[in-house]
C-alpha cells in the first residue's frame, strides 16, 4: 500500500520532471535560434575535415586512422570497420570533386 509520503513525493517528482522538460525544450529552442552547434555538430565537422584530408592525401593521418580502427575493433569487426571507414573516405573524395 502506498502511504501519503510516497504520494507527495511522486507529485513533487512529476512536477520537477514537467518543469525540467519545459526548461530543456526552451533551452534547445534558444540554441537553435542562436545557431549554437552541439557536440555532435562539432564532431561531424571534425570528421568531415579528417575524411577530406584522407581523401586528398591518403598518406596523412595514418596513425589517426589506425587509432580510429583500434577503437572500433573493441566493439566491431576490424575488417568491417575498415570497409565502412574506407567507404566514408571514398564518398568524401567523390563529393569534393563534384
């Protein structure tokens, strides 16, 4: 059986969640309005530049490439990781030519 204290706590938690949800929505809207990139946007831009460097000069960044593949190999097949990474580099190479 739920006692009165638990019911009060549930109500407070629900009110806090609603307030936080509203805050988050307005925060995301403000960031969008001010055109502030999030970490994923910055990471994607970094990745595009690294891929472009590899596409233009394959000899550059080999240590970085090995590091990326080593990191992925802990969770994925190295051969598949190489295939996906190479395909991303190829797509970047083609996009840069167009």
